């Protein structure tokens, strides 16, 4: 491909990213309008039936969602992002076009009827589906299609939460696993266009109402570190508990058309309990015409988050509603409902973080002067542990609140949570769903796959060896027979004493006419490696010493050779590693094709 053709291709890709930004922006607007209108419809039930309506609304919503999901689009079940990750990694970014459309309808009904879930999963699937559709229509290759899928997901998130940079990072960290295999500029362009469009139609207000937070004392950083560690553990409990609830519900011997309704009914029970506790704790959420009243744990829960950040929620309500929200989200999505887990995670992070802040404000009132700052940081810390997107959490929370003053607490808590969670559970809340289905994804590049192979797996265990008394003519005979050029030299006692290289055989003849022996030409200084050494380390060691071979010995017996490797074994190890990745479901074909020159006869 010429430079002119490559530039033209890039321009088309960037223009496509902008187009997807427009599509995702309109999709986010329509989706939010759908949620509001379905909410107004379902809220008629409590208005007419009283408290009983809070049981009926999610039950009816579950029945409708089940019909859509089971009959027309099973991919629309659950929180959406894992399905996009699977399509990105295993299907070259191909997504059935009708799935995003039905996902948006099912999720709007689920959220509108009081189901405990968020907007990011549906809009991510909608945007990613739009990206896949545009790429297919323009006949893009798989690398370009994946870029547009990231564009769609990122721009959808950006428009939904009015966070262009956070949306871009969400797609890069959660979907692509890093800035690898696609161009980042179309992603940023799509996110900016989508956000601008959403702001033009819906207004540019921040997602959450939060006061200006500042640190009261440097010792608060220590408290934020403790919060991050605790939330790392909490995020793992949240992930595993979420899927445990799903397992329990799936074991129920009921029709798939009825299961989401059962989940909705149980959410309704929790909602009635929440209504009672709201009166006990004198709770009042931040409601408006576009954010009608629901019991605190139902819907996306932004009214509760705002009330928490503004300091209007009691300690007991923070803790109890946080636990209720965990259960309600597991029941909603685990039973087959449709929606995201981002908003519920923020809810729980705000609840537990606020409770944490209030606790320390009682113990150290001289240090913690704004306890709800811990609610804000807790939101980011919990999702960093659950979603494994630390940079996204820091940036998006600042964009969603308009508060950039807590950068240090955010960095400390998010980093601690991410580290603790990663040590306890290798999967995120998104990839864990795929892992449970047997889909194992390795994120990032394949350059480091040699770290997964030990030299003991590829070494030659019984190589051709030379004796130190052999003559050059004898060695030449062995070379003609084996076609090898490097040989370990082993003495009568089985000790490895050197390496003989074919190039060293060509010496000036001795004055007495006698042949050289191997002992005179071999190199006694050679590379020793243990069998547990990884192949990437072996390759680095060989390059550093400018040697194309290494002797494998046991650390307990360094003079006894147990194997031998050359640079050719590095290719063998790479092939094994790639095969292992393919068995785990990783796409390893993202290598640019070589420009092969066809020479005519």
C-alpha cells in the first residue's frame, strides 16, 4: 500500500469514527428518553395500586424483558459489555445489528420498571453495534472494524455520562485492554462528537451534583489508602456474589420467560423494605422532572448518589442501602434482566465510601472535615477493582462531577483497590462472565508470550555431544551426519565442560601436523540456565552474551547437563505459546500481512 493510499484509508477511518460518534450521540439521547418514558408508564402502577405497585412494576417489566431477550436476542441478557468484549476478541468485532436495538429496548424497560441496573451496558452494546455495522458496510478489515467497535462503545459511554475523555478510556481499558491493535485518534474523535451532540440536545450538566471537596489534613491520604485496600476486597466479594446469585437463580426449575419476573418480584420486596427504611432514616433523594422518584435501590440510583455526595444520607442508610443495592442488582441481572453494572457499582461505592468517611470523621474530626469526599473516591475505587479500569475511574469521576481537586486521593485509593482486587481475582466483572462460559481472554500484545513458556518445555533433552579428545575430522563427520553446528562437550564423568562451535574448527594447522582436539578449541565459558527459566529471559541472556545457545542444568548439580537450547528453540517456544493462546480463545492473527513479492518465471 502506497503512502497516498494509506493516508486516504486513515481519512476514511477518522471520518467513520466521527460518523459513529453522531450515531452513538443520537442513540444515547434516544435511550435516555426511552428510559424516562418507560419510567413514567411504570410509575403509574404505584400511583394506582400504592405500595403493592412496587412489587408489580418490576414483575411486569421482567416478563416483557424475558420475551424480548429469550425470543429474539439472547445476547441482550445481562450487562452487555462482556458480549462486546467477546465479539471484539473472538469474532473480529462482528455484532449482529438487531442485538443493540433490542438491547436498548429491553434495558429501557428493565430500568424503567425499577430494575436495579445501569445505562452503560446497553449504550456500550448499541455504540459497538453501530461501529460494527459501519465497518461491515464499508468493507473494512478486522483491525479497522475493531477500531470502529471501540469508537462506538467509547462514544456511547461518553455521551451517556457527559465524559468524553472517560468514555474514550473506558473503551481502551475495558474493551481493548490497552492502546494496542487500533488507532486511538478515531476513538477520541467519536467520543467528542457524541458528547457534543448529547450536550446540545440534553444540556451540558455534570452527571452528579457534588460540592467542592478538598483534603482537610495530609493524614487523610492514609485513610484513602485503607479505603482502597478495603474496596479492593469488597470489589471481589461484589463480583463473586453477583455471579453466585446468578447461579442460584439459574438452578430454579422455571421457564426462562418467567425467571426475570421472579427476579423483579424479589427486587420489589427489597424496594418495599427500602421505602420503610427511607422513613426511618429520613432519607430524601435528589429527584426532578427528568429523574422521578423510585425507592433508593431501584433504577440507576443517581438520586441516591447525589443525595450522598451532598451529605443528606445517614450512616445507617448508607450501609443498608449499599447492601440492598448489591442484592437488587444481582437479582435483576442474574435472573435475566438487561442493563449495566457500572451505575450500581458507583452506587455501592458511594454508599460504603460515605459510611467510611462518616466513621473516620467521628474518630478524627480534626482531619476528616468533608466525609462525603470518601463517597466520591469510593465510587472510583470500587469500580477500579471490579472493572479493572483504573485510569478510566479517575478521569471519568472527575468529569462526571466537575471536581478535579481530589486527584491524589483518587490515585491512591484506585491504585490500591486495583492492586488488591487483581491479586485476589484475575478476572474483572466483565471478563469473569466470559470465563465462566469457558472463554479465556489474554489482553494486550503477544510480544510477551514467551514469558509463559519455560526452557524445560522446549529444550533438547538428549543432544548430540562431543568428547574433549575428539579430533576435528571426527567432529566434521558428526556435523555432516547431524547438520548441527553447535555441540555441548561432555567429559568421561558426564560433566558439561564446554561448547564447540563449527566456526572454531577452522584453525591454522599445527606445526607438527597433528589435528586439534575438541578440548583445545571449545569455549569453556558458556551460558548456564535453569529449566524454570522463561524463554524471554533465556533469549535476553543469549542476546546479551552474543551466544546462540545455552546449556540447561539443575541448580543443585550445575555440572550435569539436562538439556540444551539454541535460538531456533525460541521460535519453537513462540509457536507453543501462540497455540496455547488460541486454545484459550485469543485472536492471534493481528499481524500485518507481509508484502510478498511474486517473481514471475
